[in-house]
């Protein structure tokens, strides 16, 4: 049996995605109890480098968010803001390293401890005091990228917010919301405890793509048509889409598989506790 589904089994609520964020006890930006000491700030780290078309900027963080904004001119600009109440900011170092052919790409890391390791392939923080009550240092990255630069941003505890990119974007967080958009693409985004919102101007599916979280909503938005094998799944939540879907067989309220357009690579949207939405703008 064939059926057409332009709007899904259940509609999501109207509040914004970030407005329905999963409650997280993050180290950065937490509300202060009455009488608590205010967080101190160190904004001394700044890095700037000339951008080239096709270059990657890779930001890796442990405690704190990553925000990427559209820049002007031909330079990548990176700021790191340390905040703390009890910790020692000197124990957290910010490093930049080249990688890739000719060293044209750059990885920027926040490192907790002298024995920490960071590269484009590996990120380990080794500090005896990391995570203790005496070490509450957090780092927020603010990155400005011009046109033509690919962006990869990830953190463990914090939000990742990438806006204004023109090329490929990869964004990840363990405990935090992930918002990733590009006027080009493709865009990939994953979280564990947090909402995922991804938006791109065009679909360029050369490989399978997955947008996922465990506790949170997944919303993916495209301009134009999509040729892909679509899979959407949730355990505790519902679906919504304004793409025309042809479903075969009995409708499963927790798992949908269908072909979009002419088919192609896999496009997977999945969560456990949350809603799943595929939008065409």
C-alpha cells in the first residue's frame, strides 16, 4: 500500500528549538547562587591567520562553548575567553597547530594539564585537578571565518553554534545544543544530551549523513529538493516534515524509511527522547 505524507504523524510544538533545550549542568554560564563569587575573565588569547579557499579551521574544547560567526576580509580570527571562580586559569592552555598537506589547516585546542594531547586526530586532557571542586575553569571560543573556509567545531560540555559559514560544517557536543548552518554545505551535527538543528542551502550528498542525539530534538532544514534514502526514528517523540513522502506498508509511529527524489546516499535523523523534523524552506 502506498500513501503520501506531507505532514507527519505528530506536529512539534511551536517554541523554538533552543527554547526547549535539555537542562544541563554545564561548567560555563551556570547561574550563580545568591552571594556567590562572580566568575573572573581572561580574554587575552587571540589568534589570526590568513584564510585560503578550502581550508579547515578545527576548534576542540572540553568545558565551554564554541561560537562561529561570519567574518569579512581574508583572515580567520579566534578568541578564547577563560572564566573561573576557584580554578587556576594558567593550567588551561590554548594552542594552535597546523595540519594537513602543507600545513594549510589549523586546529585550535583548549588543553587542561601539561600532559594533554591535541591534534586533528586526537584530543585527550590530562590534569589531576580537572573536574574537581577546585578547578572550574571554562573556555569559550569565538571564531570569525570568511568565505571559503570549512569549519569543524566540537566540545564536551557546552553549546556549539555555527552560523554564517559558506562551506562544509561539522559540529558536535556531548552535553549541549548544536546549531550548525551553512549557505553552502554539507552540514553534519550530532549531540548526546542536547538539541540538534542543522540547516544548509543545498543538498550535496556524496556520503551517508546522520543527525542524531539521545536526549533532545533533531531538526534538519534544506533548500530545494533532496535525492536520498531517508530514515527517521524516535522512541519517545513524533515526526514532522513538509517534504512529500511515499510510505510503503504499515506506518510505524517510531521509525520511517522512504526514498526522497531519485534516492541516493542515506540521510538519517534519529533521537531517543525527542521529536524529529525535516524541513524544506
